[in-house]
């Protein structure tokens, strides 16, 4: 039994197809199939039911895959242990970032980071929170930047900053006459929201103190883009809420539509998260230190109330 054979098994289990799995691990399909067959012969079991389309794990195969993940993950961490001992900051590092944080935060730190740590090979993925959690638990990404708390026993959360919300209220909207907003001012039937699956959407609904209470309307819209929500609000189709860093990117003429909340301002906690067994701590610490230093000058709010994503 070899680590390579176990990696091939995990690839087939993930893609449920020998050809796709071989392509992912950069070997020919016959080579992959032969190595898996050798492992099955050595263990005297059948790992995959090849009569099913797509290919499925047998019952014993499911148990073997769980153990194979542990073995492969631990083998890959051998180099991490050596690097950590030497204080070396380098190597490949895969990080996920949620869509409502990526466009504002990434340009603030990426250029500085890659210049300061040229030996780190960052691979950055834009992913929703649910996918981020899955990939951290599966070992497919090393860390992520997401809205917290997530309260997952296997995931460590290190807060980076607290980002207040602002109302984006065009002049034709009834709330535009107010100087400050409160949670009681918000009607979920009038707020343009991101599509379901965005933790920012859950933050907004949590401010409104409701999961869902939509009335009969002429239209409903759930966009995946904050910029789209702003444009639709400008057309008189409602109001929306923006994280503070997004307010810095809107046009000067649109900044007159921003309304702050009364203190304590509702805010979201944004954290660097990773698996509790992650060993690339030297890279995680370097990211956290640099992002925290960059963001400190951009967000200097003291009196905020953290709004968590809705549970369930």
C-alpha cells in the first residue's frame, strides 16, 4: 500500500469517474486503474462498484476512504512541520474568500503580501461560506476569509476586523429623510437582497430580526452582486444595505444616498478561518498580521454591534 495509491482512490471517490480522476492527479487512466486494482488485490476487497454509473464506493470502500483521507493529509503535513520548525514562510497556500469580501479586501493587501512573501504561492478562490466550510473540512483549501462566527468545532476563527453596515437609500425612498437608521426602520419587503446562500444576506435579515416575511409584491429579486443592488435602488426599486468597505467604492454622486445606523452600529465580524489541525500556521499568521495592519486605517469604528449570520 502506498500514499500514491490512496491519493488515486480519493480522486476516484471524489469525481466518481476514473478518467476525470486520472486527469486530476496527472496520470493516465490505465495507470490509475492498475494501481487501484493492485490495492484492492492487496487488501482482498473491492473499493469501488464499477457496475454503477457513476461509480460508487462499496460499503468497505466508504470506510477505507475515511481512513485514506487521514493518512494522505498527515503525510502532506510532514513538510509543513519541517517548514514551521525552520520558520520558513513559503509554499502553496489555497485560500477561499466569500464574494462580499473579495472585491473590497483583496486589492487592499494582495500586492503588498506577494511582495513581502515572494516564496508563498497563493491560490485564491471566491467561494460561498457553505462551500468554504466543506473544503476546509475536506482539506481542499488551507484557510479562508469569511463572516463569522460559524461556531464549528473543527474550525478556528481569528477575527480580522468588524465592518459596519450602512443603508443605501435613494432620495425618492421614504427613509431618505432620516439622518440615522435603526433596525426598526427596516422592512424586509423593501430591501434588495443578495441571493440565498450569501452569509451577507443572512446578516441583513438578522438585522431585520426576521428570517423571511415577504408580502405579495410586483416583483422579487435576489441578486448575487452588491453593485446590481445599488443600481436597482437608484432606479427606485427599493433600498439596500452595504458593508462599509463597499461604500468606499461607489460613485461620489451616490455617496449622498448613504445613511449610517445609530450607535451601536450593526456590523459583521470578518475572520481568517482554518481547520484546527492546520499546520501552515506561519503563513496564516503572516496573512493575519498583514491584513490587520492594512485594514486598521480603513475601519476605525469603536461602537459596533456584531450581527451574526443566521443559524439554520
